[in-house]
C-alpha cells in the first residue's frame, strides 16, 4: 500500500507594501476615520463655518499637491512618468474645477482661498510633502502623498450609510466624490504604483514617510475642527 502523500502547502503570499504601510499606520487612521470633524460632516451636523474654513485651507493644500506631483513626475522612472503626469493633470483640472464650483456654492471666491492665512498644520504638511518629493527618492515622495488620497476613500466608505441620511446637500455632494468609481480608481492607481515601484526601497524609510504623512492628515482635521464657530 502506497503511503499517503501530504498535500502540498501553498506558499504564503507576501503582503503588498501598501498593505504593510496601512497596517503600520492603523492607530492613526482609526483616529482620522472617526475624527469629530469627519463624523459631524458625514452626519450633516458640522457647522458651516468649520466646513468653509476647511475648504479654504484644503484649496491651498491642493495647490501644493499639484507642485508635489509635478516634482515626482520629473524624477519618476521612465515607465511611470506618464502615470504620474496623468494624476497631476487630474488634480490640476478636474479637482481644481470641482473646488472652484464648491467655493461658489459656499459664497466664497478664489480670492478668498488665495488670501486666507494657512493654519500651521496645513503649512507644515505642505512643506513636508514638498521637501520629501524634492529631496528624497521618488519612492518616498510617492509614499508621502498616498495617505491623502487613500484616507479620503476609507473615510467615505466607513461613513457611507451616514451620508445616505445626510440632509445637507453640499456635504452629500462633497462626500459622494470620494465614493465615485473615478476616485476609487485613482486611489487604486497610486497604490499600484507604490507597490510596483517601491520593492527595492528601504521599507523602514517608506514606513517613516507614510506614518508621518498620516499624522499630518490627522493634524489637518484637528486644525479645521478647532476653528471657532462664533
């Protein structure tokens, strides 16, 4: 009688870099996803003044992000230049156009956005991204921008049900953007580029960059929430 052959064990799949980064920043991301600003916004309870303040600050952050993506395109590996330029183009056209429309709905202008004094968290975050994209490797620069895009998608998915009951049309429209197929595809594209381009990079450096950027995301929400409403 032939001995029974033991079934071959499937080799364990090595986790993707983005999965490892997300796991290492989990404690911070939980605070982001359940931040009072986020909870009140998706429930429709956020004071309008706080939202307007956030939008004006975020518009200036968007301007910095376009510069960051442009810097990354200039140092990207040849096969990735087109993909990074496409993301930069989306930010400088579609995203910028959406922000201008949102400003109008809030009775705000581009002049309001360009003249507003940046809060410390926003300024520090932008400086961190600009320095990382300019002075560090392409891999670290790209990893630095990932939390911004990815956390918004995770926030929206977590609060999807609250958004359905939200009576504030502007908040609903804003939140729905990050549930759209186009936005999810954009996040998946950036994650894919990170996973493909960072394999030879030091994970320790990528982790430090990703966690630092995640902390700045949290500080941005804190700063926007603490603005006085009177």
